[in-house]
């Protein structure tokens, strides 16, 4: 008879001592243990071998799961209490990566950005990029509705910033802190974001955490060849510019991504500012030029 796990309710086959879904000890074995002598205390599954019909643990083996035991079907982080999350530049960039979808179509490769991407800098601040050596949610973002700027240049605003939208560009997503734009060809995106961050952090601390995330998520992440980080100003916000190159894979295909990034903070560290561009490395220089109207004076911070 199957045994239901007291923790997650999963039905487990006879003989299982630990839940195959979450790894928790099962309350009782599927088959009754041999009758104990009259007056004797019932055998404990943690202190006695299992019934003879099942393989007994080797001599000296611990009766219960070892301290480092972890079921391959259960991740402690999935159901346990989560630490408080505060929106900071790197959290927005994480969402960018989650929303990045690489579509292989025909003989070409097209990048579709279903979430929001973040990285920018004044058009003249980024040097030419070269391809890296090819080497993947927080919760995935819903696909946003597209709002193209028709008839000419327009603007898009939220509680944190107002952003210029060049003619033909599309507003992919917007919330209280971020606005994401996609170029007419659909091969590059910009996300601009700003908001409160707690605890306060400097621009350098934000950069360090972003770098650590990308290197963990994409092992081949590195500073793009021929580039280096520098301090500067993004439409009045002071911060750090740098460029990361990494490879995104889809099945057997891979695409080299260039990501120029700006992160900043106010004097107290209580407010962040961030801009993030994403495109293929081979297209990045053209995309930076195309995005110049947004990057050079097209952002008005409100916080």
C-alpha cells in the first residue's frame, strides 16, 4: 500500500523510508513490520533495520538520512521561507536574463526580448565590442504588450523616470520602476530603471553583485575585450559604466550577447539608477548608435 508523505502529500511506493518528492522521512513503512513480542515496544524506523523482505542497511550505516542528504526532487529554496527581496539594479537585470529568449529561425538567429533588458550608456561611452569565446528563474516575466511609437518620437513615463521613445521603437514593458524599449528590428533592447533600495548600497556594490550573478548564471561571462569599467554620469545620475559579454544557449545553438551596463546610486545609497542594453555582440556597435537618442539626454530621472 502506498504511503502518503506527511509533508507534501506525495504517494510513495511500498518500502520507501523517505519521500521521493521532498526527501522527508516517511511516518511508517508500507508493509507492517514483523510482530513484536508481547509487551515489547514497536520498532522505530530510525533505530531498527527494515523488515527482512527489504535490503537492510550495511552494518554501521546511520539509521536516518545523513546530515547532507538532499532529495534530487526537492530544492529547499523552493518551498522554504525566502529572505526579503528588495528591488535593486541587479534584480532588474536578472529579470532581463530570465526574459531573454533566443529564437533560432531559418538560417538566421533572432533575439526576442519577452521581458525587460537593462543596459545603456551615452552612445560615445562604449568602445567596439568583439565576440567572446562561446562557452542557463526568479520567476519568469509575463510577455508584455507592445506599444510602438507611431508617427514620430514620443515619451514613456512611470513613477521613476521619463524616457524618450524614438520613432518605430516599441515599449515592451513598464512598471513603477522600469521601462523597456525594443528597437524596430527587434534585435536589441534597453531597460531603464530607478527606485529605492534597502539596505542602501553604493554603485560599486551594485556592480559587484551584478558581476557575481552573471558569472554564476553564464559561466563564460567576462568583461568584453578591449573595454574597461569607468565612472561617469548618465543624464544626471552618477555611477559606473562597464560591458559584459556572455553566451546564451538554446538547444544546440548559442548566441554571443553584448551587455553594456550603467549602475548608479544617490549620495546616501538609498536610490539606484540603472540602464542596460542587450543585443548580439556582432550588432552591439550598431545598436549603441541606434540607441543614441535615448542614451544621450533621453532619460529624465524622477527620484
